[in-house]
C-alpha cells in the first residue's frame, strides 16, 4: 500500500511515542502522514483505557470514522493501542467499519497487514509478547525541539486500580545503546530536549545499565541540552538516581512523581509499595541536593473505601509537599483490575466533590509557586511561537514552567535564553529576555 495515513492519538505520552513508532514504520514503507482524514487511505486511532472517559472519547472518535468508510469503502480503519488490547474482539462487533484491531505489542503485524495485496478484514492482533520492544524501528520525530522517547515498555507493578499492566504486559527495558543512538539522531535533527518515558521509568534496567547510568550516559550527548523523564515510581527512587540527577548537567530540575494518595491505608489498598513517610522522605532527599526542584504528581480521589479522613491525609500531603502542579483524577473502576471486584463506597457525586476540593487546593498552591518565580532570572528553552500570539514565543524553565516571551533578536525554536520573569497570568508566566 502506498498513500497516506491519518493517525489520531489518545492517552499518555507513551501512546504518542507509539504513534510515532508506527508512523516511522509506515513512512519507511513509502506512506505519508496526513492531518486530513478526508485524504487518507488508512485511518488509525491509537486508544487509551486508563479511565472510563478515555475509552468513551476513543469510541466516539472511531464511530465518527464510519463517514469516511461510507464515502470510500477502500479506506481501511485500524484501532490500535491500549483499548484495542482491552476490548479486542468486541470492537469490530460493535463497530463494523473497523478493519483491524491491534494491541501495543503487534504494530509490526499491523504494518504487514496494511501491505498485504488482498486484505482480509477484520483482523484482531492482541496476543501479548513479553519481548516486543521494537528494536531497529526509528520513530518519527514529533517536534523539532523537544521529543519523547520510550525507554521501557509495560509495567510489573500491580496497582489495584490500574489497567496498564493488563493491556501493556510485563516490563521490558530497551538497550541503552539503542536509546543513546535514538537521542543522538534526534539531536542531529534539531531536538534539544528529550523526555524519557516508562510507566515506572526509574526501574529501567538492562544487563549493563541502570536508570542512573543511563542518565549519566545521556548527559554526555553533545548538542543535547535537557533531559527529563516520567514517571518515576517512589519504590525505585534511590540515592543513586538522585546523585545522577544532581551531578549531571542536563537532567532537569523537575520531578513528576505520582503519589496517588496521602493515606497509608489507601496506599496499601492500591498496592503502591510505599508509605506516606517514605514518599515525603524522597522529597526531602531531592530538595537537599536540588533546593529549587520543581515537583508534580498524580493523585486519585475517591478510591474504594476512601474515608473523609483518608482524603484529609491526601489534602495534608499536598499542602506539606507543595507540588508545583498536579494531575488530579476521580477514581474510575476498570474491569479486569483487582479493585473492580470491590463495590464502590462513594457515589460519582461524592468522588467529584472530593476531586474539586483537591483541585481548588492545588490551584492555590500552583499560583503561589508561580508568583514566587516573579523577579527570578531563569534559563528558558524556546519551544515554539506562542499559540495565542504568533509575535511571541513560548518556552519552559528548567523546572518545567511555561513562559511567554516577546520577540527579540536571536529568538528561535531551540534557542536557550535567559529571561527575567516579570508577571503571572493564569498558570503562565511572562518574561523579559535578558540575554540570548
Ligand atoms: N505509571 C504511572 C502512572 C500511569 S497512569 C505511575 O504509576 O506513576 C497515569 C495516572 O492515571 C496514574 O498516575 C493515576 O493517577 C491515574 N489512574 C490510573 N488508573 C486510574 C483509575 N482507574 N481511575 C482514576 N485514575 C487512574
Ligand atoms: Fe499502573 Fe501502577 Fe503500573 Fe503505574 S505503576 S502503570 S499506576 S500498575
Ligand atoms: Fe492510557 Fe495506555 Fe497510556 S491505558 S495512559 S495510553 S499506557
């Protein structure tokens, strides 16, 4: 098959990376990417199953694609990713315009199906493969300045609320040599910042490398300016990693580390493998060597059995840490997870109410943290023109704060400039360039 493919991506950055991986495979075979579904020969939806809402959105998008199939019956439609793995055979039954359903371990299979002379629809490829790591495949680059690179796939944790281990299978780390080569290639094409991705990114391990040694190796890649990673799991946040972060030149002053709850009873029930005290200890260890470290997290409100007092512990942890920002979610029961068997103890309204209290608390802290930046001079990596106003530029600080800067000589995508933060508007900072 030659022609064009259209790819819509839902879910986390690992799905974005996988879309680029598949894009890389298809482009090597002569296909072209298009952002216009009308002109595409193949329509692909990369899906997420993390919460009910994520699946609803993906289903709606796939259903809407029936229009293109009616207009041109030769168009092929593929549903890939975590929801494809989760619902498998059910998808083409419910949505009969879907030609292929392909889970995250079978993208090579999809590539081959698309190039078959006589496609046999419908095919469902969802067998899990504990070794599939896509060595040798070059992902297409998603942005000129900052890109994401998956360094490990799958997850060996069994958090009781989470569907990821079911749909993504067991943990597999990529060879460090391949990761370094991929980063070097990205840098040669203009990338200045890489974000290393994995569900528990700091449990990365191969025969030769640990997560800390990988960070140190990447720190030597010339032309690369910044290294970020997400999401580290508290269980694996050791001193070796903290030292590697502090001693490296390029690893950013920011850690996104999901805590999920501030209550030990809930952490235990979630099977998170750490306590509130241990989480706080890691934060202290980080701040001891990186005093201005930016901190962000993920939290679930209203898990099964969460009492008002458990929730109070989450609120107090949020205050105690003072996260710069947080992704906050209401618990969404997922069929196939251990917690699904337990009847929920809160109504949707009660979960929503807790979520809103958490959001309000965090918003106040976020604004305070941003206000504290005003007057400081920061190094900012320019990512692009501002999406609001093309005469301005958008960049990020080392600690992951968005800053809008006016145009000035020397400003360009990928430039590293110094700027004084002069004001906050909403959750965005505005700055004045002091040197380029
Ligand atoms: N691997 C990462 C998290 C990946 S999923 C980690 O363990 O840190 C991203 C976030 O979605 C999680 O951190 C959690 O806060 C949220 N999440 C996962 N399952 C959920 C569920 N069933 N309901 C609500 N939020 C959920
Ligand atoms: Fe899900 Fe837990 Fe694995 Fe994160 S560590 S992906 S929350 S099972
Ligand atoms: Fe969603 Fe799969 Fe990521 S379930 S959050 S796309 S790993």
